[in-house]
C-alpha cells in the first residue's frame, strides 16, 4: 500500500470573483442570430394565426386546424419567453432588481 503525504499534493486556487473577458464580436453574432430567430418565429406564426383566423370566420375549424392554432400559439409563447430573454442575457440588459428580472431568469 502506498502512502501519499500532504507535501506531495499541490493545491491551486482560482479567484471566484474573476470575470472572463467578453468577446464583443461573438456577442454581436449571437444577438443577430437570436434576433433573426425571434423575427422569423413571430412573423411565420403570426401569418399562420392570421390564415387560421380567416378560415375560422368562414367555417368551423376542423380538429387539425384547432391543433394548428394551439401549436402556433405555443410557438409564439416559446419565442417570447425563451428567445427574448436570451437576447436580454447576451446584451446584459436584464440586470434589474425587480420582479421582471426574476420572471426572465425563471
């Protein structure tokens, strides 16, 4: 059985308050990508909701149409509640102290 003494162990500590350097070019690309995803999700699902609304004014919606309405609303909700807070986290604008920050962080 081999013994290891304390003098053989080297412990290195890293400061916990050190903030990694922010890459501004990467942040710009990420904001552009997230903005494009948000715009396309809202535009595409908004158009789909408009088409389904027109169909519902003419005749009763079928089961398939109702399912498409639910999927469209869910996708808009995800775009607003997931992608939009990601943009705020990248731009560091979500640093308030109120209930809005807690909701966005959730």
